C-alpha cells in the first residue's frame, strides 16, 4: 500500500483517495515574472515523481497546476509591488508579454528534465470571476472585513487557523510581530489576516486589474489557488503539493478561506518538498543565488543528470547543490546509460515505455524469483513515502546481479523508469564496430563459399559464432553483427 507523509498530521499514513481509483491532485505552480531555477526544478521533479508513483499504483490521476500571473506581491505581508508588474517594469515589456515569456521558459525546463506536464494548467488571470465569487461567499458568511486597502479574511473567525503549521494562531502572531513579516498593513485587525482582494491605489494604473464589488483591483495570491483548485477538482482534494516555504502562510491561508467557504475539509494529504540550498542558503530569486538548467547545459551537463542528482536525496530532506555533486551525478547517469546500452545490445532494441510488470508468473513462462524480488523491493521503496534514493540503489543492484538475464534486466529497468523518468527508453542502440579479427574470418568464409567449399565455410561460421557474432546471408550480401 502506498504510504505518504502528511504535513497536516505530521506522520506517514496509508494513502486512500476519496473516490478510488480517481485521485485529485493540485500542485502550486510558478509565479512567472522571472526565470525558473534549480530550486524550482527540485520541487517539480518531486511533484512529478509523486504523480508517476500514483500512476504506477494504478490510480487515475487528475492533476491541476496553476500559473501565477497576477497578485503575488513581493512581501507576504500583503504589501509591496506585484511581482509581475515589477518584472514588466524591469524589462520594459507588458505584463502579458512577461507572463508568456517566462511561462514558456518554465515549460521548456519541464521538458528538459522529463517532467510530465499536468493534465490541466490554469493561469490565474483566466479565473478572476471564480475568485470574485469566492470572496463574495466568504463575505456573506461573515469571514471578511473591508478597509481602504481591500478585502481581508479575519483569521480569528476560523478556529483551526494555523493547524497545518502545528502552531496556534497566537504563536503565529508572535512570530509575525517578531519580524517574520515586519510591515503590517494599516487597518488590518490581526497580524495573521490576509488579503482576498486588493484595491488599486488611487492615482495608480495597473496593467492587470479588474472591476469587482469592492472596487477595481486584483485578487490576493492565496485566493487564486483556492478558487482554481475547487473549481476544477471539487471542494475536497486528495493531494496538494508545494515547497515547505508555502506551509506557514500560503497553504495555511488556502485552508482557511477554502474551508470557511465550503464547510468541508479542503485537502486530505498535504505534501511538501524541502529546500535546495547553495552554500548553506536557500536557492532563491530574492537572494540572487540561483542557477538555471541553461547554466548547467552551458557547462556541458545533461539536464537528466540533475534529475538523477535530485533523486539521490529524499524529497523531505534539504539538499545542498554543488557543481561537484552534479559532476558525480553526471558520471553515474552516464554509466547507467552505457550499462543500459549494453543490455540493449545483448537483448534487442529498446521497447519504449512498458506497462507495469506483473508479479505473477505468466502461463507457460518461467519467471525468475530474483526478478520478482526486485519488483517487490522497488514497489516497497517507492510506496514508502517516495523513497526514491532506495529505488536508485536497487536499480544498481539489479544491473550488477548476474543471476538475472539481460533481457529481464532490461524489462525491469524500463518498468522502473516509468517512475524514475531517466529516459532509458529513448537510449538508442549503438552497434559496436566488428573487430578486425571477425572481419577477416568473414572474408575467409566468403572465399570458401565462392570455392563451394561449404564444409570449411560452415566451420568458419561456427568459429565466428563462438566469438559472439552472427553471420547473416542475404540476397544483397553477407553481414556480421554482435549477438
């Protein structure tokens, strides 16, 4: 059974969707005001692995991911500039051009890292009416108040506020007052209250703003994810993912506004990926200490070497990125490709993405115990809260195991790669050049055949085969290839 660590309960639990085999899954997507970096890459590789593991367990996954193209301010205190407007000013372009350019860049990163695109991708600007409707509903239920700055959610009216963090609202307020969010919007009743709708300040003309019952303005960042996820997946989701930095504010606020509006539990399983560090600090745009996938490629690295590197650490542990660690991962990934290529040479061409291999023996087909053990161990690893490092170690054990025939190894590796996503099925079979010694024997055989000395020709054929090569006679001539 698949077991996952639930941030909400702070323990590993058996995963049971509301309506099996269907699974509703929402991933927090990027704010597209700048380039996606390696920290983002780690988060989305984790989200991709989760989706692949769910599919491997025969669940029917409906995954939604948002694209934040409005409303994400530079401060979590509901102050500062809209990151999208700031990006447009920086590059002297329209906000819409900025959004498209960096969304395309994000999708290009997903492609290079073999990350599956979610079934549904939702730009926030396409769901403004749904957000306004949600704010109205909260207002009607008495969870909001309006100040000159906009409409705010009163967190004291939601008793479970802060449950995802494991802290009470009083402790969260003390943390904010101590400096986590220094600037408090004038008129806010409580430090933990957050914006649902922000009014455009007098005398200011924004590129992205809409009419609403509370004046012209734009939605709060947290509002976006609640409105879009519930519109597309229903009031209660099976899974919601994001980075750990979303826990104390963004995801905590999502829960409050969603459950206040519906009276139902918002998400059953919350999963969060840990930070990627560089020199001991979180890799982030605000600190300016980030690298992109393009920076790796400029240094000659295959992007899938980065995917391999990230899978050597569990998603709930911090990871410190160094070029030396990437070099080691690149060497390991190169060795994996060479080993798989050898299996191809000995057992035929790649078979592409394969269906999950059954643990049961097929009628009339002998399956080795070792094969089934590897399959069972792989399932045990990935179903133990996505223990991909153990799955990677198991993959190498399989490659080294001489008891398992090459053709069975290849099938298992291709099967495992449905989860790992290392692109094994796209590795082309490269035929090694025929050694000079074998070529000489082939020419000698041709000479015997021309002289009609078929006994000697057969002897030479046998000698060639004993050395690991096959001779094929065709209407266009004779060819020699490795077995």
